[in-house]
């Protein structure tokens, strides 16, 4: 075609356009441990957060209480029988799954 000139390719054949690859992300667990381990007024951040959450739960904040129980105690397996007109419809089993152990 007239008017177009051939351009040199930017990379040689077989050469990666990104030889160092994607940059590594920081370790989230390490970063959280560092942040939650910072001390202020004689308490580490994690203790302060949990104390605040506990105070909210004691004042009646249901969501705060749920969070405390969810991450502190394992939930038991609970079976639920649903009946209508004395006929069993379904049986459900709810089971707690520990996210750390499922990996």
C-alpha cells in the first residue's frame, strides 16, 4: 500500500515485553500483624479494637456480639427440622467451616 512504511517491532522474536514479570504484592498477613501489633497507651492495636468491640456488644450492639462470637468460638453443628401439617418437608444441617483450616 502506498504511503505506509514498515515499522520495526519493539521486541525481538522470543523476547518478553516484561522480562521482570508482574511486581510482587506485599504479604497481607505480615502487614496486618505489623499494624495490629503497634502499641499506644500500653495496649496493642488489636487489644484496643477487641476492647471497643466488646464494649459495643455489652451495650447491646448485636453485630458486635456476632463478630466476637463468630471469631472466638466455633459454632456447633445445628440440625433444623421443618414441618408443615406434621409432615417433614426438609432437613437442614448447618456446619461451621474454619477458614484457616480449609486451606
